[in-house]
């Protein structure tokens, strides 16, 4: 029994037992006193309305912040392998990374013009 996958399978089995055990234990031990308030949909204690509270448009700044995080997070993830293997990629790697950086600046400039970096 010299299979290298045996420890991995044992670890996966332990993780499965712990996960199912936790769910099962919470179902058995947890409180079972339900009332109308607990069974209602969670809406932060406010009755849902068909439109925004102010009646206006939702500010785009929230989306711009999320877009900035995603864009630059992905950029860094793609820069790491290129930096590690820079010597073997040579000119092709340099051209590909410059093209990638040029493409990634387009949303950066868009957000800059929309005022996503102004926190006033």
C-alpha cells in the first residue's frame, strides 16, 4: 500500500466527516423555536419598496470601486507568473505583458474620468 494518493483521500474523508458532522450537530442541537419574525425574509428590518429610498438613481461609485478592485487584482495575478519566468519568455513575454497592461489601462482611465478616485 504505497499509493501517494492515500493521505489525500484520508484528508478528504476527514474533511467530509467534519463538514457533515457540523451540519448534523447544528440540526440536532440548535434551537427549534420558530416564530413569524424568524421565518420572514431578511430585509434589514425595513419593508422592501419598489424603488430606491431617495427615488433617484443608485450612485455608480460603488460599482466603480468594485470594478477597480477586480481589475487590479486580476492584473497583479497575471503579473506574478510573468515576473517569475521573465527570462524564458523573452521578447514574446514582454510584448504580451505590454499589450495586457495597455488593455488594462482602458478601464482605469474610464474610472478616472468618471470620478471613481475622488472621495470627497
